[in-house]
């Protein structure tokens, strides 16, 4: 090569004086190389793809964009949406009763939710961008929003949601319907109550006679009435106009029925301190927001409280306590706070142990539910010793929980009973009268759980479950699901309107069963009282409202979900029509707020809504 070519600067010259073409000295007239063509083509294609991507982002909605009507974080399939564009509903492994191909799903919500038993409305909490939270409500049938509250701040750190619960000022069950009357009604429907039929026939005849008399009187007095109206003239019109204006304006007395009709409320609460600045004392207090379930109208109450409180709403009022005898009761309809000091709990005179380990358990239509080391009573109402079951020791009653106008209590059997050492009674009491409604006999546990069984009632008020216990009010039956020796008890957590109960076997608590704990999930048909074991990976519903099973779970990204599945439709069964949508307040507005600023001492003697009642009366003889 050195003999054939001679280097001239950066060029190689051959023997004939011709330049040798290389990639460094290619003449300018030649075309691009193969590598350059590939690079240029790649750049052109990339530019086109980028332009198309920008066009899709600006002009077309993303596949996961939520419908404005469904609300943030809610996935709801629509009938007109195609399979590719419909929101994807998570396919969880649930009991066969539910259809996982239909339903709705809410993401990034609070770990807990609350249900208004009568209306079926579901409430949950969501965070805003400003470290605030707001309450959202949805229709369980379709997952569509009902109303949203306004954003509010919490006394808890920003990473904690406030507590959420629901309260019903009117118990779920029908008020004071004796079992005998209910049975008589059923017999009357079958034609057995002949006396009732005769009374009804007589009543109908009387109504017909009254109607005929009214028609005759109307005809006779029509002319006189017209003459009187003609004489009154404008005076009568003015009277009607004045009355109409008064009705339109309204007053406190006219507004009262509207308040009384709203019997269900959602409550959010938090507890903490507010920094008043350098050198200023910072007192701890409770902040509560009470929302009327029907329309979202809100009322805020702030109440000074020295220590972390225990707040429940299993009765018709909101109960705030220190877990012992210091309490304050809030009327959810009016916001009034009633403070009851420990010395005014109405201790029964003949109860020796009522002043030991005294604890306010809840509220009832008659007053506070209070218990001692043994025995319990309703302040100003009834006393457990006087309503004890006939085969129980009357001085041994201890309440466990309450729901829907009922109280669950445990009783020891009389000492002369053969099984007094091995078994105990679990009794369902009427909260208003204390009367024993149903009772079940269970074996005494070797080690008693620190958590009492929590009573849960179906939406129609006909079935109740609590741990291993189940009560069928329709058939007047009570069950204790456990082995003969008391082992492998069920932990029932949910019951539906058709008498289907869900739970797990050998779970430590209701929350443990809902989280998948225990040896296996179970389903019980209370009409046959036969438990059936389900597959280990089956999730059990936390509640069922209007035929929709509610399932709470967390995905792989640690996002909280609330998913609703309807009942599976049998072949040939018509789909139940969705309920008509009712007008709701403008999103983000929950109605006019009523303010109640509590002021009081460490004993819970607070003021709310400008009214406080210091109540020390009410004993039980």
C-alpha cells in the first residue's frame, strides 16, 4: 500500500494521480450513506409519533378519565359504554351471590365508611389538595354521588382521616310492636282474626255514613258559603294571602317538623390541640361535624375534653365519654349538649356493685345505658334485675353492645342449674323497655376475649348477628354457632335482609374476620342455621345495602378501595330498575352550617349551640 499510494496532506493519491475515495474525502456530489438514511428516517418517524401523541392528549380523553357525574375516584359502568371504554370494575373473589361483572368502585377513600340504615346512603371521606378533607355520599345502587360536604380541617395530622360514623335518631326496628300483636296480624291476614274483620267492616260502614252526611251538609251549605265569600270579598283574599305569606316565610314551629323528619345523620370527629402562640395555653378539644343524611346540611360543634375520648352512636344520640362515667350527650338534630356528671347516673338502690367499675355504655330512647361490675340499668328507666330472664341469676347481667334499638347482654345461669358451671346465656333486650326478646345458650369460653361481640342488624331490622350469635326476629329463634365443647366458634360480621350471614371460623374479632383472618370464611343461611365453609380466598362483605354487597380492600399500590357488587341475576330474572335520582345540593355545598362552640371544664360540662343542660335527675328504684 505504501508503494502504490502517496499521501498528500489528508488525501491518498494513487499511481495514476486519482484520489482514493474514503468516508473522509467523499466528493460533495455523492448521496447520503446507509447509516445517515436510517438516522434521518428514525427522526422523522419519531417526530410524527410525538405529534400524534400530543394531539391525543389535547383533544381526546384518557381511557381512565372519570365521568364528572360519577365524581372523583368513582368508577361506574354505563349501559352505552363499549367494553373497551367502560371503567374497569375490580374482579374480586367474593361469595357466589354477587355479580363481579357489574357494580362500582371508589379509590383513594378513607379506610372506613358509614351507612344510613333507612335511606341506604353511603358516606366516606376524601382528601383535598390543601390537607383538608370532605365527606362524600353515594347511592349504593349505582355508585353515583348524592351530595358532598365542604372541605374542612381536622385536628389530627394530615395523614390521618377523622373518624366517621352514622347515627339514627329513630331505631331501625318498628317501634314497640309486641310479639303477640305481630302474630295476630299474621293470623288476621289469613282470615283467622274474625273479630278484627268485623270491627273493620263496622268502621268502613261508619265512614260511608259520615261521608254521606258530609256530602249533604256540603250541598245545603254551598249557597250560604258562596254568599258569605261574596260579602267578605277582598277581606277573604287578603286573609288567604296573609296566611300564604306566613307559610312561605316560616318560623321555628313550622321548621320543627322538617328537622324531625331528618332522622339520620353522618358524624365526623377529631381530637387534638390548636397552638395559640407563644405563652398561650393550648387546650385539647373535640371537633364534630354533624351532617343531615337527607341533604347534607351541616352543623359544627367544638367541645373541650381533657383526654382522648370514646365516641359512639349506636343509640339515638351521640355519646362522648372517657370510657368510664364522665359523659356528654349530643342531640344530632338540634346540636344540644347534655352533660351528665358521674354522681347523677341514677344508681339503683339495691345494686351493691353498680358503683364499681361504672361505665356509660350508650344511649337509649329512655336515657343513658349504664353498667357496673355486675348489673346494668337505663338512667331514669329500667333496671336489669327486674327484666332478667327467668333461668338467669338476676344479679349477673352485663351489657356487651347495642344496635337498632336492641341491647345484647350476657347472663350467668342460676346456681342450681345443671350447666351453670359450663354455660351462660346471651340475651337480646328491647332497649326501650329492657324486656328480653330472644336468648341463646352458649358454652363459657376458656379465655374470655377482651372485645365484646358487636351487634349488627340487617337493614330491615329482622336479623341480628354478634360473633358466634345470631337472632332471627321473624321466626323468634336464636343460635350459638360453636362446637359442643365450645371450640371453633364462628365470628359473624354481616347479615342481609334475606337472612344470610357472613363471617369466619375461629377469627379473633370482627375486624380480623373481615380482613381475611380465621381458619376459613363461612356463610350461614339463618332459615336453616347451617354454616357452609367457603374457599380460603373468598372475601366477605362488610355490609349489604339495597342488595349491594360492600367490600373494603387495599390494592398493591396501598390505595384503599370500596367496591359494590349487586346480587347475581338468575337466568330469566328481570334486572331491578335503578332508583329515581332525587335533586341534590350543588356539589361541594352541603347546606347552611349551624355553629355550636363548646365551652366547658374537664368534666365535659360543655355548651353547644348556645344551650347546655346540667342534668342530675333520674334515679331507678
